[in-house]
């Protein structure tokens, strides 16, 4: 069994980097789920208000808004160390 003195900092740093990547992935997935919910809610609202849902530019606009929400949410959240 290895003692604590035998462990070097490289292994600890690798574990920390992997944890940061996982945290960023989970954060991006969380924001993507919120953005998808907002896009779907916008589509439902468009159907209820009678807007022509088959026009592609409305859906493209909603999708672009969702991508913008994900991008700003992930970039604005600082990573703690």
C-alpha cells in the first residue's frame, strides 16, 4: 500500500482537472435543459396564440435564443478552485 508521501501532485491535479471538466459538462447540460424547456414553452405559446408555427424562421429564432441562453449561462458561471 502506498503512503501519502509516495503520491505526487500530478495525480491530484489530474483528478481535479477531470472534476472540473465533469462539473462544466453538468453545468452545460443543466443550462441546455432549461433552454430546451424555454424553447418548447415558446413553441406552445406560438401554437396557442395562433402564430404560423410552420414558418421555419420562428423555430430558428427560438432555437437561437436557446443556444444563447446556454452559452451565456455557461460562460457567466465562474469555476471555483
